[in-house]
């Protein structure tokens, strides 16, 4: 979430000439400046790595307001579906100025930068690893603002060594993709606080490096996710928000959606499928509308295919398929109910559940509608701007959470891919990169 960070308040200083940061990040929003890492006293004395407001990556070290390092990529980072592997390695003892700070993204060194980048002078002591009570370590924000919004995994900080990107990742010989090295071989040096390895297993901030440099959660809620660099799960895509009135807001890694009063629009998942069997769950946290809201299966990004509609007034709960109601008069919904949607794209069927029990009957005969189409899970909120509509819901695409709340008792899932509240139907799986390749 965009108010969560990790910190160490009084780090023991280390080598100010050499070091490495390696982390995998998945962005949730692209708004404002977002810090991945910093050691920060004030606006004149700090070091760190951040995405700026134009979605470029910057590396900085400032002393008394004067730049020691100020390097910003020309490249922008606007993908909210994929994980980026970022490695920043610095060694001010290098003879060539441009070799004193190296930035790698997914294994490839960045060589094109905005303007005239500032590199450290020869053997300069930067504000990395300065240490002391005035220079806390912060991961996920700059005190007390500019939070990183998204997910992080496998965060390494190495003191006294400028390590190659190949220590932390490698190119897959089959796919050509850059993949994570979950157990890199690192021989740590020194006894500073700037040797640590966190976020290796879920949301743990316990140091896995063997150097006993644990960090702590400084604020917000640090939430585990099944989404990881080796298996990317669907989320709701904030870049294709189709809004007619109002402004929807996203949180919890783009798995929670909030329609404000007067809101109207629809949105859909980052991943899609055209064959196979996929399951997802949607928790309706609250809704007070006079018109319908829906959990939706889109058959492309311009039209709604099949959806479950529900509203308070009149208890008009129904299943609609391509503009026509196919099942009406269904049982009502309450805040906290969990809707399951199981889609068989190959055979053209959809099953809905409510709190683990069948809801309505199976919708069949959809093969012609699905043929040649990409199918997306999504949400819909509709009505007139004059009406009061509040709709808040969370999607579980297999992450095992609704918002920041873990499923209470995970159901069975024979595919082994994803964690859900209720039993996943036989031969169905989560919508993730692994699920798409099962």
C-alpha cells in the first residue's frame, strides 16, 4: 500500500565508496515521486533510489545540497503488470566516472540518461552507508512522504561491494527472459547495518543474509502476496480505467477498487485468457447503490460479455449475458459476501458461487461468444450521476488476500497455483503467468 514502509532508525555506518542495491518491484500506480530506498536526513543530505513524477528512475547522493550523484534515466517505467529487477551498484574508486554508478534493469545496463548526469568524484565518500541516528534507512518512502506504491521482493543491500547484476538474476536459456536468483552467493564484508536481505519469504523483514541486520515495519500494513517475479498474478489494471463519471481509486496492489458516490465506470484485469479454465474471487466489502454493480467477464476491452449484477433497491439480482438477462430473481447480497467466478473459455461455460455455494445455474453456450476473444475479469459500476452509489470490493486472483486480510481458511486447489477462500473447481486455476502455462 502507498503508506507502508520499512526502516532502521540508527544504522551502523559502513563503506561510503562502494555498495549495491538489488530489488524486484512491481508498480501499482504511476502518480507522483515514489522512493524505493533512501538514507535521508533532510532535503540537503540524503542518498537513494526513486521513480520520479515522470516515471523515470533516479539515483541520488547529496551533501549540503550539492549533488554527488544525480542520475536519471531517459527511459520511463510505466508497466503496472510486470516486475522490474533493479540493480544499482556504485564504486567511486573506478577510474572512469561513468563506471562509478551502474544501473541495471532486468539484467541490462542503462546507458542513456537525461541531461548531464552527475557522477561522484574519484574515491568520494557518498551519503550511502553514512549511518547514525540522523540517517535512517527507509525502504518504500522518503520521510514522511513520497511512498512507493506497489510490491517489492528480494531486497538486497550489500555494503563495500559493487556487485554485478548476474549475482541476483540470469537469462532463462529457453525463454530468454530475465529470471530471479532466489539464493545468490554473496560473501559479505564489514560489520555495518548495510548488509541485509529481506522480503525473501513473503513479507518478512528479518534479515536472511546471516548478518542479523533486521529491519522493522515503520507504518502501514506490510502484506504478503503470491504475486512474485517468477509467477505474475492478475490485478486490476489502473491504466485502462474506463470512467464516465467519478473517479475510482485503487489500493492493495490494485486488487481493491472503490467507486465513490456518483462514480460510474468499468475496469478489467491486467491478464487475459482465450482458452483454459480460470477461477477468481471477489469480496463485496460494501455497496449502497440504487442501481446495479457487477462482477464482470469481458470478452474484449471495449464491451461487456457476461456479468453478475446486484443492487440494494428491489433486490434485483441477475446474471446478464451479452445484453440479455439469462437468470433473474437470484438471492440477495450483503457486504462481506464473496463471489466466485469459474470460466471455462474452451467449452464456453461460466459458473458463479456466493460464499462457496452455487449461485444460479451454469451459464452455457458461450463458445461462439468467446471464440477468438481475450477474456478479462473485472468490475462494473453503473447508474446515473444524480444517484448515490458507493461500491467497494476486493479481488482475489490467487494472492490469498482480500485487501490486507488473508483468506480465513484456504479452500482446496488441485492446481497448486494461487490461494483462495473457497474450493477451486477441479481443473481450474488462478489467472497468473504460471496458470496460463499449465
